[in-house]
């Protein structure tokens, strides 16, 4: 992708941005413990292990504990 930037009263700056990053599997991230991952599971942060863990939301999540914030 090429970007052209023009700044008043100066020269034009041309630059090319090239990204060679590929998609990564979530299981390869250092702070994710996905050993119990199954269909329908979600990642929940465990402050004791300091990792995201795959858990069954039906048995591990209290709907009263979810706070989506104020918009």
C-alpha cells in the first residue's frame, strides 16, 4: 500500500508500507493456556496464573459478574 503525504510549503513525502505478518493461532501465544479448548468455550483471564484459559462459559461464568460498562 502506498501513502502519499503532502505538507503545505514543503516537499512531498512518498512512502510504501509493507506488512509481512501472517495470522497466528491463539494457542501459540505465550499467555494463553488452550489445552482444554473445545467448541463453545471462551477465553477467561486467570489472575493467579496470569494466563488466558479456555473454559466452558456455561459452568464457569456467572452472568451477574459480567459488567459490559456504560455507553
